[in-house]
């Protein structure tokens, strides 16, 4: 809306299936090694809501390629960037799989630092993108997977790669926000007039009693790049069954909440991500 206010929040039921079931057969098995994957159903809902077949979709932090794959299956073309070569290779494999399954759209992924994305994307994309869809890294370690073995229960695939390549996950909060601001400012130039930017994110807890309002911080950054807020949604990370929330939290998540509550910290399981919807006027 022109005055920067937002309408009533809407809820996206994006986790009626588990994340694993959403990816099964649609993504290569190694996709599980990326520590911060977007839910495929979340990406698909954003793409189908804010673009039409034939539109161009862009993800400046493409990771394992979820945005690109879901855009392709919906008949959109997609371009993505990621700073880590192992993840762009993974995204390329997922793009190839989508093509082999008859996806109507095309996909391309580029290795590079998205803070300089205008030097990485084709010049023909400037002013033509219908949707920028992305999610920031939440720090050096994120979701990951749980594995039980003879020595106990451990997390795996919960870290980003080499900090030397400049991944924003290792930048600290101030530099992460500065880097995201540069990415959104350049993404603004890619968007066509009336094009949409969708950012998915959640609050981040650095310490048990230190909760960072990352959605609020990113909203301010996006507005400083010239994007106008039009909607704020909640994308479920839990299932909804007969009006009741069924959590999808890992055992590590449950244990962390239980420990915090024993210590008197009123922590809750995360059941949704904020979806910030903004437009280029």
C-alpha cells in the first residue's frame, strides 16, 4: 500500500506434508546437505500467487535451487545466484532433474557474490523480473538433519561452507543486513514496474534470552531499497489438522525448548515463517 501500511496477515498452509515428502522425487537426494532450504510448497505458493506462466523469477541466494525448480514446474523461467560452488552445483542438478521431468520453464544458476549481482545476471534480465523470491541465511548454523548412531543423537548438514568465500552467514548481523541491503537494491533494478519481492524469514535467537526480530529488520532494509510493503503473511512450518497445529520440529528443537523452559525462559517452538511481500512501484 502506498502509505506503507499492511493489510491483515494471511496464513499459507505450506507444511501439510513434511519437507522430506515435498522434496522426494522432485529434488536430488543430496539436496538434504544444504542447511537452510526453503520449503518447496512455500516457494510454489509465492510463485503462483505473484507471477504468471512465462514470467521471470529471480533468487539472489538460491541455495539448492528450490525457487528455481518450483518456478520451472509452474511454467516460469528462473535465474539464481549462490556464493558457494557446491550449492550451485546442487542447484544445477535439481534444474536438470526438473527439465527431465518435463518442467515447462527454464532454469539457470550462477556462482557468485549476490551483493554484485548486476555483474552476474544477463543484461536482458534488468527491468524484466516479475518476482524476486529469497530467504537470508540465519547465521553460521541453521536447521540441519538429525542422525542417531551408537554414540547418541547428532546433527548433520547444519553448517554453511567455507567462511572465506564471503557467505553472509558468517558476516555477523550488522554486515548481514548491509549485504542484504545491497542485494535488494540491485534486485530492485531487476524488477519490472509493479514487480514483487517476497522475503521469507523468521526471528533468530542468538542466545536463549536474545531474540532478534529479523523479519522487522529485513522489512526496514527492503523499504530503504525503495520497495513498498503490500502484505505480510505467515507460512506454516507446521501442519494444521482439524484446527490444531501439528509441529514439525526436530528432536533437537524440542530439547532446546524444554531446557529453556526449565530455566525459566518462555521459549516456544517456531511454527511459521514471516513472508514479507513488497512491490516495485
